[in-house]
């Protein structure tokens, strides 16, 4: 690969996508971004080589994105909501991935990097899980991401294009809006825990994720391989929450509730709301946050990619809280 590359990125306005594209532009690469909402891509005007607007299943738009690219990074994934139609998961996660990969192959892209998820392992049965641990998806989102990952790995067996799969652990950092609610509740002393929270949780700061993807793009001879990109260590969920609380200057949560109570309530909420296409105020996926074991080995990434996380959980949490405050969010 040449030093200056043409890189095509789907999901360019998302949390990971925006950080990746900023790094590519900073490094002097030509970046083509694929977005659904052109308004969200305003920051790329005059900076990206091309902005392509379309749906991930749009073959013509995807072909336009991939034309002339040397590297493709596929990040698009549907947002997990309990009220989302079952068809949307397959359409975006599976068919969208197939469309992106096929367009990349047809355009002569040299390397296709697919962003998978640690969710393909569901509730981890061994600690830490490795890239070869059994698939164990626990919901429709994870099932369709697993199917898409398997498709990519099957395609990697064919000649003509290198394909690499990356599974980031739980990402956080400046720009992350998914965990903002937790930080707000911790700051207001209203956050509560469910169950003992002694299961493992593996977080990774966004800058480290970006470095992991860069390594997956640049490292030769890794087609068909899968890599976990995570923080230097995993901790108990209680330690993770307590670290977040300390970052906002709050004590650890003092409210604790039994897991069985909230899981049962989530089942009832979903049974009522989902058929009506209403987002439940409480659903099983959110409750399982307090129960699922998430511990992953990053030794393969270290040994093969030369990946080494540099931001500790404590430092990363402080940086994240500082960004929230600077932007009036906390």
C-alpha cells in the first residue's frame, strides 16, 4: 500500500467513524465518507475527498463510494433499539455488509476492514475470551452481526481482496453519547446498580481503538484474521462504574436492586411496548448490561498488530468527563 491512501469509510458520522476519519485526514489520507444524513457530514465539507449520501443497501451509492479506494472500512450498524423492526437488523447488518464488501471487491479495493462486535460472543463463558472462543450471540443484533462477520471471513478465503475483522470492546471517550446518561445520573447521585456487578467489563478509550484500526489497515499478511481491540485490562463492572463516578466527582452509587426484579420488569415492558413499536423504558438488553461477563484477551492484537493501549481507564474517564463539560453536556 502507498503511504498516502484513498480510504472509503461507511458510518463516517458515528462515534468511531468520526474519530477514524479525523485521524485519516490528519495523516494526509484522502477520505471518502458514506453517510445517510448529509447534514451530519457538514464537518467533512472541503476536507473529505468525497461525501457520498445513501443507504447502506444502495448498490449504486456504495459503488460510487468504493470507486478508486485502496482501503475500505465498514462501520455501519443499526442502532440497537428494542422497538426496531426485526427486518432492519438483517437489512443493515447483513445485507448492508454484503453490499459494502461486494462493492469494494468490484472496485478493486485492496483491503476491507470490517467492524464487528464483542457481542458475537454474548455473555462470555471463559475469561478472557479469545478470537477463537465460540460464537454465542444473545439477541437479534448480535445474531445478525455474527452472520455478517462469518460472511466476511468466508469472503476472505477468496482471492483478490484482503479482509480483516476487528472486534472493539466497549468504546468510550469524547464524542460518545451512549454512556452520557450514566455519567449524568452518577453526577446527580441517581444512578443505581442491578445485582452484585462482579462480572467483568472491558472498556477501551477511543484513541486506542483508532490506533487498533490503523494497525489492522497497515499490517501485512493478516487477511482472514480477527482481532480484539480493547483496553489494557478488564475490571469488574462495579470498578468500572466507580471509576466513572470518581471522574465526575461523585461517590459510588448507593442504590442497589436485585437483578431478577429488573429483568422481570424488562420482560413485561417489552411484551407491551415492542408489538406497538414503542421503545420500552426498560428492556432486557439494558438489564443484561449488569449481568453479562465481558472479558477479552488482546494478546493477539499485541503480538500480530503491535497494538498497545496507552490510555488507562481512570485517565480516559477524566478526559471523557472534561469533554462533556466543555460541550455543556454535563
